[in-house]
C-alpha cells in the first residue's frame, strides 16, 4: 500500500471541502485515515485536517493526490532535515536509520531516490538543492562533515513491489515452506534464474560447508561451470572442505565416495589449508596445477567473484579469507552491485550477513534443513526472503538437474 | 453595504478597451466589440450608478496594454473593516491580465492603501471570485482563483470563508453566477457550480435561482447599492423576483462587454 500525507486548511467543514476531498479519495479507489483534526472553535476559526491517503499503486496515489490538490489538500513537501556528522564514523544525533526498501528524500522541493539501498545505514546528501544526490552510507564509512538526514520528515519509503507474476517468488510469498512440493519450487527458481540471466542480472550464491559434507559440491560446481552463478559468498570452511575433497577425497575426514572415515582424516582439512598457504592463494594453487577440481577451482576457471569472510573459530585460515569483518562487508557491498537473485544455502551466519546488505528488490531464497535459519534471516529485516526447508544436497542436485548443469 | 453613507466604487473608462486575446469561453477574435458602442454603454452605466443610484465613483486611467483593465472588480478585494485601509491585490492566472496589477497597485498606493499580495504561484482574482454575503465571504475557485487563496483571504480579513467550486467555463468567476442583494440572501445559477457548492449555498442562505438563459445574459453580474440593483438588460424573470424582495432594478445594456465575458459587476469594484 502506497501512502501520502496531505494537509487541508480553511473553512473546510462549512464549505463541504473536507467531504469532497474524502469522497474523491474513495471514488478513485483510495483509502484515507485522518491522522490529525483540529476543528476551529468559532465561526471564523479555521479547521485543519491531516489526511493520510492510501492506494494500491503509486500511479493511483499520484492521481488522487493531484485531484485533491485542486481542492486545497496540499501534499507534505517538507524538506528533509540534515546535519553534519560530528566526526568520522559517527552519525549526528537523531539520524534517520534506513530500511532495505526503495527510499526517496525531499530536498530542494524534489524527491530524490536514495542510492545504494541498504538497511541500518544513514542517508548522506551531497550536492545542493534540486541537484542533490542521496545515498545510504554505513556507520564506519561516515566522514566528519557528511550531511546526514535526520528524523523521518521528508523521507518516503516505498513498500516492496508486488512479486513478479509467474516467478517462483510470486506464489511462494514471503514465508517459510517445509510442506510444499519442493521440486515445483525449485523448478520455479530455475525459471527465475533463466529470466535473470537473460536480463543480464547476476546470481549470488551464499553457501555453508554442509554443501561439501553432503556431497552436493558437484552440483554447485556444475552450476558455476554452466554460468548460473556470478558471485559466491562463503566462509573459510566451505572453501577448506572443498579443497580437502579435491586433494584427499574427504570432507572432515570422511570419504565422500564411500562415506567411510579415513585414518588421520581429521587432519586433512588442516593439511589442505597448509597446501594453499604454501602455494600463496587458491588461484596460485590452481595456476600451479595443485588444485584440479572442486567449487573453488571452478570459481577461478569461470571468473566468478568470491568473497570468503573469516570467523573467530576458523582454522588456518586460507590466505584468501578476509579476516577483518568490516573489510569483508565492504567487499560484499561492492560485489552485490547488479545482483538480481540471491540463493543462500546451509549457512546462518553468511545468509544474515548478506541479507543485511541486500536491497529488498533482490529476490532472495534461503534453503536450510532448519527452519530457524530462515526465520532468523527474516527477523533481521530481510523480509523479501523466501525460505525452503530442505536438505542442501537434494536442493542443489535438483536445481542443477533442472538447469541441466549435472 | 450600509445605506447610510454614499456607496463608493472604482471604475475604469474604456479608453483602450479591445479584444486582443482569448482567455474565456465568451471571447472570440471573430466577435470583436464595437469600441464606440462600448464607450456609450459604459457611460450609461456610469451615469446610472452616479446620477440615478447615487454612488460615488472613483476613476482609474486605463493602460494602453491592458484591454481588460476596465473590469476593475478583478483588481482585488478591499478589507472592509473600519480603520483598515488595505486591499488584497490579485494575482491573475493569465499573463495577459497580470500586466494590470502594477497599474492598480500604483492607484491604490497613491490613494493611501496598503497593498497585500497572495503567495507566489497562488492565483486569486479579487472581487471576481470573492463576494460578501453579510459577514460571510463567499469565494469561487478552480477556474481562475486557487482554493489556497481562500485561506489567505480568510486569515487576512478574519472572516468565515465558504469555498465554492466553479465547474463551467462560461461562468469562470464567482461574480458571473452569484451575487448577494442583502445579508443572508443570494441570487445564483446552480449550473455554474458543483453539487457540494450548491448544497453549501442552499444550507446557508435564502436563495433565488436564476434561469439559464438569464444566467447567460450575466444576470448575476449585477451591482447592488442598498435597495437598488444595476443589472445587465434582458433579465425580466430575475427582475420580477427581486422586485418581490423589494428591490428596484436598473437595467443597462452591456452587450459589448459581454463579448469579453464581463458586465456591470465586473466593471466596478467596491471601495470602503
């Protein structure tokens, strides 16, 4: 529902102008709420009404606002307030905290679309008056003197657009699904990925190590090799076990082919990390012929941008892992430019971290065997996510089969 | 309007009256006014107002580039409260008429008036769209004046203001379809207004409804001075209804001004 607030002043009761304005809203298919009403106490006192107009589409809303404007209902054109940041990395008091939804700010009598949509940031204004540029900026990137929007006056947030009809996301809605025909849902996702690819949008894959442990890495590798994934976010573990599998045929010491534990297998992952550290980087290991298969090898071969973000429990870590969390976030921000679909599989940590950075316009699916992961993601504001509760091996193999990548 | 003191009006002799542009439904470049006849008709209106009805008329000289300046009702609206000497000057919707404002401003300033103007981008056309019914200011909007100007007038004058929407381009100003012969009573043509406005008029005032053919003769564009009403000629039905209310009607032929969409009221502005 789109909303706009208008103010109506004058002898609006005696003139029936208030009745007329409300009738116009309803007759045009809108709804209203009178959020403020101050009735004059004498015949010459004027009445003030603040009316919130609601409509299903922005076009309808604009049409209604235009019509009632002729009868004196003036749109709130209050300018956004702003103040300079008091020092590097600090927002001024009363700053406006962003959502991941499309947002506009009123500056110089004009609505400006806020760029780099991201939740939990501030809006920074650059330039003057009508030529102002507005963009989201995270706390650590704020420089002293940055002009930061304060309060919510002059800020307009657009609710998420209706899901594209025919896409998997349209019939899934924004909810967790554990009791739906999964093959059908995955077929829908495959269709959405085909459409995104044809529109030149990138697909982002966020994965956890269970993909390797369960033997689903061949499917993921196939998807990468077939050009279905352009960006990969993961941690030290996914890459480590993928490389362990490539070098020793095990994941966490268990033979992927037979499911049997191997002697001294628990050391394999550390030996794998050591091999890569010795080579210099994953790419160096590929170039020197040490790393011949696997997900990471496919990323290097296919030019997929990947970001491995470190965590406090990491062994090693691999030399490619970015251990500074803030630097990792910034790299993720760079890599999500142009992403249209995000597929998050079997990782709570990286799914939530990615969800925090994505605009709500990115179609997001979160797959986990535990519904809790999906719920956590949505609770942290990634309301656009659709959750599919299933095993990651089944999901990836089915997706690869649908996309003929296996 | 008190009948005790001599009523005062502002008029503009038609020395540069012509039809050079089309800004309302009455105007047509093919239907030019006879300017000599117009001068004769204006002189007869002036004579009726001054000699017959007994009004005192002030004159303003017409500017050569302002053909519609003869319609002084659109100059603004006088603050009638005792002790004030103010006029709320117009901001015309059409650029063709905006040229009149500095001439009116000069005249009023030279005669000791404080001149106020509406906010920028807010159109408002003086007595053309604002008429008193007793203590209530009735104001028209949409065709020429913006409704926002009504709030401004109400604030400046401290009066209750009823806003009426005009819906037919032939009655583009309130004073083409509405007048008040006395407090509490209104003469109007309903076809010029939307249904809300008609309801407001009927709820607040005792009314005489004008027939369409007389509304098209600009019967409502009449000047009321006490118990005398100077009305465009050719409106016998309204004449007899107003006579029943105790008024004396003085018809004046104003055919050459009707070609520009104006008549008796448009040619006069009430002064305090």
